[in-house]
C-alpha cells in the first residue's frame, strides 16, 4: 500500500463519469451517483481540462480507479476519501 493507495472514495454528485482516459473527451464507461464508492488505485494524474461538474476547474487532476478490473479515471473534484 504505497502512498495510502488503494483507498475507497465516494462520489458527491450524480452522473459522475468514469472515463477510459483522464480527459473529458474520452469515452465514458459508466457513471457514479452520490455516495457510490469506487476504489482509487494510486495518486492522481494530470489529464485534460474539465468542465464545471462537482465544482471542478481546468487543471484539476484525475484519480485512476478500478472499474471491473480495468484502469479508468474520475475527476478528483467529484470524489472524497471515506
């Protein structure tokens, strides 16, 4: 368990996209609803700029998450550690 990861996080917002790459233009492979849990696998990474979902700002980072055994990404502004 390096740097405190993996760790469980919860979504705070409905319709939070889970994407194939850390970019808002990447394919969405699922969505999280408020209080859904997701396993964040490592420190956040820099990716594409994001819109206003969850109060995110351009330059926000993306968490790598485990989504059915695949590495996917969720904007950091939409998740908090549980």
